C-alpha cells in the first residue's frame, strides 16, 4: 500500500513535517521513504533481517533518532 502518511520528525530548531510512503528497496521486504515538505530532508529506512529499522539512504546530515521516529509513525 503506497498511501502517503503525514509524518513529523524532531528537528534541531523546529519540527520537520513531510510525507512518508512505502517503497520497494532491493533486498528488503519493508522500506519507507520520507520527504520533507520543503524537500530539504530525504530519508529511506528499511527493516533488516533482525527486524531492526535502519537508514538505507537519504540526505546528510541527519539525526539518528529520525529512523526510530519514522518507523514508529509508519508502523501503525
């Protein structure tokens, strides 16, 4: 299901709002892509074989906590 999900991540100065959607990412069954509304932040997370969410790609720099925040918001 590729229904867009409204997501807000914790930024250094203010919240970062954007849209996340399920995507196909080679080698992983679960993957989500996040793009901020202003398109300055792009993040792709994947669930590895151990069930842990990790960052697969995206813009730098990024906060490592965003992986957990995004996973929590899309895994409802």
